[in-house]
């Protein structure tokens, strides 16, 4: 599986450099946390996001969501997975975010050059051949990033578990420019013709 898994890689190096001899990347993260905690002050906020928004995005290492969206600690809930797709587990997180912690808006962010564009559901078959068990989850691979954002918006808007589905917007983040491009849900072929005025 190294060939297929390698296709998902998006970064050759960490900007912080390789770990020191005899230590691991996790050791470096723990050491960084100790330095962080030494000057950490309780921000005095509860678990409810100050802006009442949940952001669903890809786990890609090139997306610094807080910087890209001008967010501060405590402003939002962030849900990330491979592709930023809306799966059952994302609906679970959004349901808790809305019903228990008061969020009302949902922002969905895919990005250019996503690794899921180079995979297919054959990935699950390859895993089954390697380990003797087929994963229960879908890869959620896609070819058209805009259409996948529309599908994700549709999954949020049609979920019976979510209280607030009127403010759901989807975007594609360009990893070369840092800009968001909004996706128009009205051009979703699955949505059918737009309804006329009531």
C-alpha cells in the first residue's frame, strides 16, 4: 500500500525541521507544549464558540483555518477529516455543536489539490487484500471538488438531526493563493430546478 497511501501526502518537511537524534516527532510536540503551557493563561471562555459557527474542513496540513479565516481561540468549532466531507461522524459532531453548544452557522471548506481526488473506492479493496478486512467506512473520493462541496452542503441541509440549516455555505480554498472561492449550491444538478416565488 505505500504507493496509494503516498498519494495522500501533501508536505515533504515540517518547517520546524526533523526531530533531534533519539527523539520522535511526538517528543518534539510534547516539548513544544511545555513551552506553550509555561506562558498559558486561562482565556476564561466556556465550550460555546463565541461566533456560533462550526467549520468543517479537510485535514490537509496546508490549511491554517484560524489564520485563513481571522479566527481566535474560542471563536468556532472545527471538524476536520480527509477531504472535509460530511460523513455520519461529521453530522454527529455538528449535531452536538448545535444542540448542546449553541452554534447556528456551518461553513464547509474543501481545497484545491486534495489527495482524495487521486483515490477511488478501490483503496478499500486494496486495504482488504493487505489486512484481510474491508473497512466499514467509505473513502469518499471525488473528481469534482465543487460538486463535492455541493454534496456536503446538501447532506447538512437535509439532516434531520440539525436544528439550524439555513446558514450553510461552502467554499474551496486555493492552497496556492490562500483565497476562498464560494460554491453556489443553486448549480447543484441534484437539487433540481429552483423554486419560484411563493
